[in-house]
């Protein structure tokens, strides 16, 4: 009986992740395009958008945890929720201190969230569409380190941190497209 239930659980999870990944792609691209106009200084609107990004990640992780509960443990997604909430608070505080502080918080978040993404995606490989998530997680860890390092530059800007959202969004798009077959299985 469980052999019969497994494909529909996988298909349901794949379908839900596919929708989520399309939304994450759109959000990342729109967010980055708006933020690119505010990379040299932190404006009030820029601060709100910086805090909004990890809060959006919280919502996405909650949706993912609910959608994938039948196909795996959501424990790491709960870790991601806690880390992203802490990041939103940290960014709110860091925005008052300037771009170097924001880069440090953003970088630390990229490292931790990238590790979580990588570890969550590895067991999902059999579902399909997860290699882009694995690559994205690994790249996020490296990018996070570079954001932290760039905080010490003579004239730091948010350009690289904002630009990081675009490839992340593209990886979500590729995963969404690759999940089509798994989402259609019944």
C-alpha cells in the first residue's frame, strides 16, 4: 500500500515545490531589479526591502515544510525559518549601522541558508529538479563568504549582495522547469 501512495506523495510535493520555485524566481528578480537602484546607500525603502527578503524566505520555507511533510522531515526547513527570522532582525539592526554591517549579516545568512538548501536538496535528488538547488546552495556558501569579506572594502556597496538574488532566482526557475515530470506523475 505504501508503494502506491509514494508516487502521489512525490508528485504532490513536486507540484507544490514547482509552484513555490516559480514564485521565488519572480520575487528574486523583481526584488533585485528594485534594489539595484539602492546599492550605494541604505535608504528607508532599501532597509525595508533588505528585511523583506529573508522574511519572504521564511514564508517560502513554511510553505515548503508543509508541502514536503509527506516526503521527508522538515526539520532543516524549520532551522531555515529560524535563521531567516534572525537574519531579518539582524538586517533591521545592521541597516542603522551601514553597508558593512549589512554585508556581514547578509553574508552570514547566505552561508547558513546555502548549507541548509544544499542539505535539503541532496535527499530530494530522486524527485528531480534538485541539482540546481544543490549548486545554488554551494554557490550561496561561497557568495556569503565573499559578502563578509567585501564588508571591509574601502567603499563597500550592496551590488554583489543584491546581484546574488538573480542567479538564485534562475536556479529556482530551472528547478521548477525540471520538476515538471515529477509533478505530473500520479
